[in-house]
C-alpha cells in the first residue's frame, strides 16, 4: 500500500512540477495544493486497510475540510498525475472517478445533480481533463478524455473526448488537439 501511494504521489508531483529536481523540491515543501493531494493519497491508501480505514478516513476528510477548505471524499477514485491549482473550495463526491493527469482549479464541484435521490449518481472524468475555476460537473455523466471545462461552466450531460464545455448549462464545442 505505501509503495503504491508513493508511486502515485511521485506521478502527482511530476505532473505539477515537471522534471526539474529543484522545482519538485520546492513544490514538495511549499505547495499547499500538493500537500492537500498528499493528504488525499495518504487517506485513500489508509482507507483500504480494514480497521485503520474506518478510523482514519473520517479524521483525514475532516482535516482536509478544515485545513484546506475543500471537501474531498476519500472514497472517490482519482488516478495518478493529479494537479490541483489553488486548492480551495473543491468538492469531490464519494462515487466520483477521475482519470489520469487531470488538472483541477479552485471552486470545482464534482457531485450529485439532485440531492433528493437516494443513491449517488456522480460523474466519471476521463484522462487529461482540465476543470477550470468554478466548474460544476453534476450527475451521472462521463466527461471524456482531453476535455476542457471552462470557468464557471455547469456540465449536466456527458461530454465527448477532446471537447470544450462552456456556459451555464454547458454547451459542448469541439476543439482541435
């Protein structure tokens, strides 16, 4: 478990800081957004341990909520290479799945569309997706790989690969890669 967490954290740090050892060291020591990713990775790793997970998961989720002003469920599944920019006010629900090498800006919400539904219908995000500042992705939908969700957009339906989703509600536009 620890080796897997360290491997994923290394991919996260490399995605954030690139290959320069000095920049990676600076981000490791001083980037509060990377520290939030570290706490998420540590907590999700510990959550897999039967007894320890039941105790640690709510404590680490609470710590992330208070210290980083973000609500990220440790039950969510987030692939390696995660970059969180300006890590405040981020909400990621328990059943959210995020692919590899995704970038999330502040104010992003990934969760349910309707709070009155008795079960979680939450989004699945592909690889290499950028979720810009204030974006809301709500409901049981899929955001394809290579998608950019524009700032303050509200995505309520699935988005195909290599698209741009902008507006309220989001309009899907193709983009050249």
